[in-house]
C-alpha cells in the first residue's frame, strides 16, 4: 500500500509538469487542480470535502469530482506499484502523454 505522502508527491510533480499545457484553459486547469487536491487527501478528508461540495455545489458536481479524483488516485497508485515505468495515467488535454507522472 502506498502512503498518502507518496501519492501527494506524484500528483504535485505531475501538476507542475502539466501546468503549461493548460495555459489557455483556465476552467480545465481549475477542474484538474481541484480533482488532484481531492485525490491527495486522506480518505476521511476526501469524504468531508466531497460532502461540502455536495452541500454547496450539488450532488452532480460532487459525483463528477469524486470520480475524477478516484481516477487520478488509482492511476497514481498503479504508477507507483509498477515502479513508475511509462504509465499514461490520463489523457492530456491535447495529446496522450507517456509522461509517467501524467494523469
């Protein structure tokens, strides 16, 4: 099992590398950052955050955010489990990346 600190480190590194790809897409960047933030949280904090989103922004928004965060987290865990060998974790907004830290 991977620790939350490892998962957070991969997510942070990936966001830093991918930021230039989103320079003309502020909404997509904000959505990615929010999902990455949720993916970085420990389980209890994720649930609390998503409950707040449900209350403030609706269940549909919370569900989409939860699913995106779960996808990111699963991809990062898979990446870490496979030793970080050229795993494409999520399509980029332009072209699919072979960056092992991409989601």
